[in-house]
């Protein structure tokens, strides 16, 4: 006879598998939506841009201000500023704002680079604030007030925009007055650096091919990814939108949905690729994932009530809900891992056999969604079957990050705003790998908790594998055990010390910190 505790445990198991299945089904739907529009939309965008380039005199092109937000990015600051300055655009219609909140030697590098480019005729200014209020959102907002052009391009410090980025992106905005933003695709500077960067590149290709294409090209609400895109200034400043806000850690996601709720549109161009550096260490990746997970939940809490009260259709509301809450997958994954041992010890499977059959079926259904999306996205982008070959690494990394991301999701439920912790960059590319002079923010105990839960899953697996009714679940427990132990092991403090040398491209030795009074390039002081 089952007890109430049996029913509670089985109920939690059913809820967890059901929630994971919903997000798995969501991936299948996005894959279908992308597949049916991929050829038509891409051809339409290419044809429109080609026609605009031929028919539009340079005097009629819209002016663009490119913003480069920087905070202590000495390893990549010069690279991104030079790349932005090298972008081709009609003379007199492109200006650059370096939004530098740095407190270290980055200030000297920025000023030196800006002074050299200014001497070459580049219209560039360095804007600094007397505090980091609002972090990246605050810097973008302060810079926007000084933008004299109707369009605003944004590139984070780890990006290297190609020379023709503006010429291929601006026509898409110029051709539609209600288009608030055009988002480009992230490409990868250092995807072959390690198994870690290879796995990330596959995941990002799936997002920027399948997910963003499916949403944008089927009239669903999508998000600006914070960089490698161009905004219409009027859309950000629309009173119904409210401009940049720092009350979430994903200011880009927040602004995107507020803009679309105000009646503007955001579009995506798959062919508009912009290379960027992938986090090369597990610590940097975890810091990035924590910010995205916490910010996503904060945005969901802030905007979902407004979305469901709005006049958009039910399909749009459901898609927005799944989109804004998708990091909850990691929380449900962790719940399933922790449920295994008490279910084994307390629950008699016979009265609940149908629940277990349903649960296993749903888990398999969910697990198969990711390989299909990852494989299809990489194949569509010309990478052959490398997405499928990377699935073991993807599975290990995605599962292993569950504890890190689940804690970030929980944090997002009760924390508003918080410090914007930037992801350390190293300046690595396809041809040269470096270690960053900056260290990622770490939780000292997290790696130990990951290994402890990994050992817990391994011990439970050893028990489950001997039980007939536990054979199915034992496969998932083995994956949990290996993933948690592996991610925990490479996250331990000793592993954070890199043996790769940091090569500084500047000939002289720079000081460790530069007081504001020593900045030599006459930057504009804001605030």
C-alpha cells in the first residue's frame, strides 16, 4: 500500500519530467518553424540588401553610431575598437562611442587607440562615467543621449565585426520603419580551442540558427542578444518602451520584449555573421551562464504579467513564456537527479508503474530533441555532422552546468538587478590562444557541491543498475554522475590556474591601475 510520501515523490517526478518534456516539445516546434522558412527568408533578405546597395546613393544612407561598452577588457579592447573603426560605411555617416567604465590599464589602451584612430580621420569619442551605476545598461543609456545618428550599433568587447557588417545590416532597418532592431548571428573566433569551446559553439549555433530564425521569421517575439546588432534610436527612446533599464541582469532581453510590446518589431539575419570569442575556461562559462540564467528569470518575473495582459495572441504568449523561462530546465534536471535515491528507498514501483513508463518515455523524447536541433543547425551552417559528433561533450557540459544554473535561476526569483559580472576574455582566436589576465567570479564551494552530488548520483546508479525496475533510470543517473563529477573536477581551484602564457600586444609595461586623472586622450566625462 503506497503512502502519501510515495505519492509526493512520484508527483515530483512526474512534474519534473512533464516540465522537461514541455521544453523538449518546444525545441521540436522551433525546429519545424525554422525549417519551413529558412530558404525563403534568407533569399528575401539577400535580395533586398543587394538591391538597396545598388539603388541607394550613399548620401541617403542612415547615419550610425557604434557603441562599444567596455569594463576592464585590456586583453581585447584594442582589437574591438580597431575592428569597429575598420567597418566600411559612407563617409561622415558613422561615429564611434567607446563607453569605457574601466578602472585598470584598459583606460590607457582605449585612449591610445582612440587617439591614433582620430588622427587617421575616424570619428571616435571615449565616454566615461564617474560611477558604474546601471552597469552596461547605464553606460548604453548615457551614450545614447549623445548619439546624433538615428541608428545605434552595439558590439561587446569580445566581438570582431567584419568590414561589411553595417552595409549588410543597415538596409534591412532602412527598409522597414517599424523595425526596431536587426540582430546578427554570432560566429566564433576560437571554437577549436578546446572541447569546451567546441561544445559552446554547437549550442550557440543552435540558438542563432534554429531558435532565433524560428521566432523572427514566424512573427513571434524574439530577443536582441546584447551585441552584434543595430537598433533604431527612436524605438529605444519611445515613451511606451522606456529605454535601457538595469533592474535585470539581461538588459538586452528586457528591452527587446518591451519594444515589441510597444508595437515595434525585431528581425534576425542568419547571414549577418559576427565573430566573437567563446569563454575558454569553465569559470568564465559558469559566470556567463549565471548572469544569463538569473537575468532571464528576472525578466520573466518583470514582464510575463504584462505579456499575458497584452493583446498579443495566445501563441505569442506561450512562446514568450517558454522563451523567458527556458533556464528552468536546469532546475528540473537537478530535481530529477536528487529524487533518485529517495524514490529507490521509499517508493514501491508496482502501484505507480504507469507513471514510470510515462516518465521514461518523456525523458527519452526530451533528450532526443537536443541532438536533432544541434545537428540540424550545424549542418545548415555548413558544418556537416559535427553537431552530432559533439553530442557527448554537449550532454556532459549541459548536464554538468545544471547545479550552477539552477542556483542562478533560484537567485533570479528573489533578487532584483544585482551586479553585472562581465565574462573574462583572453583575446584568443583560431590561430592563437591566450589566458586572460582576469579571473572569473567563482563560488568557492560550488565545485565541491557538484562533485558531492556527482558522487551521490554514482552511488545511486550503482544501486539502481542492480534493480530490474531501475535499469531505465540508471542510464540517466550515469549521465548525471559523469557530468557533475567532470564539471566539478575541472572547476576546482587548482584547475583554474592556466599554464598558457598571456602575450600582451603592447610593447611597454602598463601599470596595474590608472586613476581617472591620468587618462591622456581627453575623454568626455559623463555623470
